[in-house]
């Protein structure tokens, strides 16, 4: 959609035009997003939820074993992920499955 002058948009855009003008918008240029298949979206959302769960679990493990705040535990996880060019979810999963220890994260962080 391209509307160099929003005041000239067709009647079907009246509600949009009213809101846009109230926000000070005078022109619009947009590319429509393709709607995703509902199954693809459901899979993507489930993966995000699963990732969030394992990250929260890892934060708890690190926080408890290193006796640090949850915020610091998250910083350690994030630093390790960046340093090793791994997804945060992967580092978190390794903490949860005990293939990496929280002390390893701390040593990496201290060695920056």
C-alpha cells in the first residue's frame, strides 16, 4: 500500500485514516506481510515457549548453585552464548542437562 497523502485514501480506509491523522501521520508506505500457515505459527510459538522454559530453568540452576541473583545468572548464560556463538537456548539446555556446569560459565565470564 502506498498513500503519499493519507487524506486521499479511499473510503474503505476511513477508520485507519482517522487514527493515522490523529497520530500526525500524513503518508503511508507499507508492504503487506504474508500470513503464515497456522501449523507453522503454532510450531514456532511452541518452540519459543520451550526455549523460554529451558532458559528459565537454567537461570534457576545457575542462580542456586552459584548463589547469585537470577539477573546475574542470565548475564552469565548470555555471555557464554555470545562468546561461543551458540543460541542462548543451547547453552541453557547444556546447563539443565548438566553437560556444562555453572562454574564453567563463571570461569568464562571471569576470563572475559
